[in-house]
C-alpha cells in the first residue's frame, strides 16, 4: 500500500488518517524530517494555517517539504492546508507558507453569517454524485495564477477545489463527513506516482 503521511503539528490529523486507511493507504503521522522523507504522499490538514506554518519553520521541516514538492511529492491540502500550499495570500499580514500551488487564496473567505456550513458539491473527476463536505472558517481561491491549475469545483463562482499536477487542494474539510471519494482520488494519484515516478 502507498505510505501517506499526515502532517501532525496541529489540526485535524486523526480524521485524515482514518479516511486514508479506509481508502487502502498506509497512513502515518509526520512530525520529523525522517518521517517526511519516508512518505510517498502527504496530507496537509485543516487547522490554523498560521500555527502550522510557524511550527513547520520551528521544526525545520519547511526546506525539505518545499524540496519534496518540487521533486514531485503528491500533496493534498485541505482548508488550512490549502492556505499553506498557496503561492500567495489575499491579506496584508505575512505568514509562513509552503507554496507550490499557483493560486492566490483568501483566508476566512466566508463571512460571519455562514462561518461554517455543510454542503454537497459537484467535483470534476469525482464520480457518483455530489461530494458531502464541511466548510469550517474556510478559505477560497481568489485568483488562479498558473496556466496548469485546474479548477475542479466552485462555490459562488470561486474555486474551492484545485489541482496542479500532483498537488490537490480543497477549501473544505473532506475528512469529517465520511465521504472519502476525494481521499480515494488522492490515494490513486500516489499509487500512480509510485508505479511511474
Ligand atoms: N481559518 C483557518 C486558517 O485561516 C482555516 C480553517 C480550517 O482549516 N478549518 O488557517
């Protein structure tokens, strides 16, 4: 089985491990460079992107993670993880980003009234009807900056699922509803990369 890490510095780690295991992956927590070096794919979970970014720097994981992404490591970022993967943020205050995904993202893009909501979302490439997902103080993509970025789902005209090569990002939490189809798609990508690196 492909060995897929979940970055376990802060955030919604356990639910991702479970979803990945239900999809047939060997799922492991990643907190150290040794662990990061040993995975075939990585999930950046939801949580607080400022905290996760600072901890990535403090634990010295940022250079290795960026290097592995450049080398083609499949990464699935959800919510805070999507923020961290973004090349740019739509805010004045700087925060540490991993980058690699050519989009500009806005944090907490849904106002107070709709702070958090569950919805069923059509996602390109996901068969079997709309995906059940949960938006929790979610970001959204404000602008696609690269020609190789595919928009796979939108809410109100804004991209909420994007793919760029081996990078997949979703603005919501796909791991809390039990609808594992996006995790399954990511596990498939990791399997393919393992076969033909
Ligand atoms: N609002 C959080 C942030 O800006 C993300 C929320 C989440 O991951 N559920 O990092």
